[in-house]
């Protein structure tokens, strides 16, 4: 089942409790499907100011123009922290037109309907997202399989990819979901933590075994944050099929 309401400054929101209900929920939100999708995963509260500035610049110069030009969509965790805050604000400043869809486990949302689950271990929703999906879960990371499912539901037969920026423990789960689904993974090296661990593993350095597995996948590509032109070309390659006209 799914329901729709507005949250914050009129952002459409739907609750979904079954993967089979995603097509209906997306239709109610007005998100057209069969379009390229970029799943954005990685750092939230654990990112430092330097990395946030680097990410903001590369989002504005590479990620946002590519997604907009291919009439794509971006799916992320939807909370007002880290890369989700950066992409929301950057999309707004750039006046981009693509849907920015946040996928959030309901028990991690602060003060929605007056509730404070998890003893206050919650976050606000990012206000510049265009659509939000609340999914079952009480803990951070419960949204990981849902984020992957939403990306697949929106993309359909069109290409999709996952962009890894910084990240912590949950990011490994997000990436494993993408690889298990056959989705290409782009790792933005130089942004810290998980992304840099995977880049180090790809360079043959000692790293977390999970990073080693990710680096060894033929679906994984490493791109340095200092080279937005390479990121632009790589994103265009993985999202190369343009969607049909008339997407909302």
C-alpha cells in the first residue's frame, strides 16, 4: 500500500510498504519512469567541510549537467546531511529539472507527524528534493534495498548507475545492492572514507575486505574528484541512452 501527502514546503511524499507498490507510488508522485537513473550513495554526517566543498563543485560541474541533459533522475537517501544536502542545494541553485527522489526509512525521520522514533536518532528531510518516499525501517541502513529498488523501478529498461561519494558502513551495503543488481558503480576517489578505501584497494593497497571485493568487480570504475571532465565522460557513458521526451 502507499499513500501521498506533502512534507515541508510542499514536497510530495508517499509511504510504501511493498516493492510491488513502487510503480503505483511513483505514478501518484508524478515521477515518469523509463529514464536513466543515478543512485547517489555515501557520506552524511561524517563528511568534513573540505570534502563537502569538493563534492559541491563536482556536482555542479559534472553530475547535475549530465543527469539533466539525459532527462534522468537521481535517487538518494533524502535526509538533510552530507551529499544529500549538497545535491539538493546544488540542483536548486543550478535550476535543474530532473527529479531528485529521496528514499528514507520511516523510523529515521525526525518529527514526521510529531513522532520521535529511535530515541531521537533521526534526521530532517532535505527540503530541496522534488519527491520523497518513506519506506519501512527503524534503523539507518534499512533504506538500502529500497533505494536500489526505487532506482530500478524508475529506470526500467533504461541505464542506471551508482555514484559513491565518501561514505561509511551503510555505503558498503548500498554498493553491494547495486553490484548484486548488475548496476555499474562509479567511485569518486578523493572524497574520503569508503570511496577512498575502494580506490586504495583498486590501486593494490591494503584495504577493508569489502572495499577489495568492490574494487575487484568489473562493474566498478574509479574516478578522481579532481577530474570532473573524466567524471562527465564516464557518467555520459553509463547513462548513454537518452530517455524519451516529455518526462516530468
